[in-house]
C-alpha cells in the first residue's frame, strides 16, 4: 500500500510552536511512524520547501520519506498567504510522480490547502482522496470576532473538499457532528479517529534539568502554556485571569508563575509576532512583570520535562479540533486546566485530572485557578493521571484505525467521481 500524503504548508521537520506548526507536525510524524509497523506500507509526504538547506527527499524512516517541492518563497510564510503558490506546488508534485514513475494507492491530505492539491491529483490519476481538516474555518469564525486573517477562499474550499473527498477523518465526535450539520455530508463519509500520545516521550519525569531556565524556586506555583502565540489559543485570557487574582489578593498569587512555550525562536520569531507584542504590552500595563516568562519553542522530545515540572498546564484555547497538548501534559501526570470546548470536555475529568472553565472568560479561569491551587491534593496522583491517558490514547491505535480505513477505501474500487471543472474548484491550476 503506497500513500501520497500532502502537507503543503507544514513540514514534519519544522520547529513546533511557530506559525502554522504544532499539533499537525506531531500528527504527521507520529502517525507516519506508527504506520511504518505495517510492512507493506510506504508513505511519501509532500511539503513545500521552507528552507533552502532542506530540500528534495529526506527519509523519515525506511518506509517514510519527506519530499520537499518548490511552492512559493523558500522561507517560512504565513499560511494565509500561500494560496497563490498552490499551482506551482501542484505542477512540481505531478512532475515528481511522472519522473519517478510512482504508483500510489491513495491520496491523504492535511489541511484545506493540501486538500485542494489532492483533489487535482485525484482527478488526474483516478485515486481515492482521504482528507483531514485539522481545524475548520467556520468554527474558528464563531469564536473569533475578527476572522480577517483567514484567506477568503478557505470556507468555500473546505465545503468543496467535504463534497469531493472519498472519506474524511475527524479528530473528535463534535467536529464530526459539526461537519455533517454544516455541509450536509453523509454520516458514512466521516470517520472519527482520535490522535494518540507517544508514551516513550511523555511520561512523568522524576527529575528535570530545566529548573534554572524556568527560574524556578522550590515554593513556586508554576502554570505552563504550550502552543502558538495566536489569538485563537487564548493566552490573553490567562494574562487577564492573573490580573484578577492580583486584584483579589489571592494568597498564593505571589508564588504563581506562568511559563510560555511556543511562538518560534525566542529572540527572532517572538518579537515579530503581533500577538506576542500585544500580550507583552498587556503584561506591562497590568503590572505583571516577572509573572510571565517566554521560552520560545522547544523540540517535542524536550517537552516532557516542562510538563512534568509544572503544577498544571493551562489550556485556554477558544477553539481546538482536539487538543494534543492537553493529552501530552496528562501523559506526564500533570493536571490540565482547560477551556470547556470540544473533546476536552470528555478528556478532562472535573476535580480528578484537572479543571475546566468557560472559554474566553478570565473570571471563570481565575476561579478555576483558585480552586486548583487550594485543592490540588484532592486530584488524582500523577501516576493515575498518566495511566488513564496511556490506557485510552496511543499512536498505535490511531495507526490501526487509519490503516483499516485506507484498506477499506482502496478495496472499494468505487471512488467518488464528482469532478468539478477548474472554474468551479477553489484551486485554479
């Protein structure tokens, strides 16, 4: 079984926490690695060149290779600005297939930009198309008042992909219901397959060598935020909640510290981020200097130490398709204080492995933080929090279900044949 995986804007080798990188990178790497356990599985991941030093073919494993193709500027570019580079990327991908005489059994696309490229390949080579959105524009629009950063074609493209894909993988039951309700696609077309967590990387660390970097004191109460510095991730909610605790003179406020991981390189990428600048300004205005420390992005295999060293992960997202970061923290035995959204409402067990609060509501979060630090001892111990995740989420399980879906679709030999003329497709090639 040979799979043509398309991840146009997101390279599996990119540093986590930068623009357009994070859960999707982890998903690609971990799932591809787990699928390699099937001897007959071969995977090519096609992505755009973002670094002139990383181009052409790089092997991820003996069965998985990453193919870098020209598609726009050979540097990191905001994904909302990459739509115009899709035709160039598609032409280079098609040329690669002909040049290498590749014969794929299925196209597997990640995010709407990749999906549009996949649709053209589906038409050209009469192959089945399986798509995973990762995030949905119409749901982000609901939670963000200013949705002007999204490309104007995105919602139209996502609706289009719902019609032309042979199958859609959803990371949660709620996302599946939203897709069916919004786009009127049949229930049988959507398959819920949960992401996993890598137990070899995420487990409770007994000792951590990162306390000096965190400027950690023995009696500190450490909150950890991991993710992109993006309005939808809700970091400003945490800043506002800290200010409320300060005003209320919460007894443990002086010992509280917020560590932020993400946003790219600390001294290069963070200062260029509008959201980072906005948050730093708020920290100054609210007189929270010394409360918040930005460490920049970290490699995935380093994150376990930070999760383990924190008292809790705070997960304030306004919208998530799943929330891998929360799962990783729990696998390290660290409680999670999370927005009451999506699949997190079932993963976070109130008062046992964490607490929840109303999204985009600093007052609700401040109350949850008070409850957490005053009642932390009543939560499950680290070992039980870890085991609960280990028993229910693994990339091997994700790979088994994904492999089964691929096999079923390939065997059908009756792929959807709804092909739209170029003038009707959001991708003009």
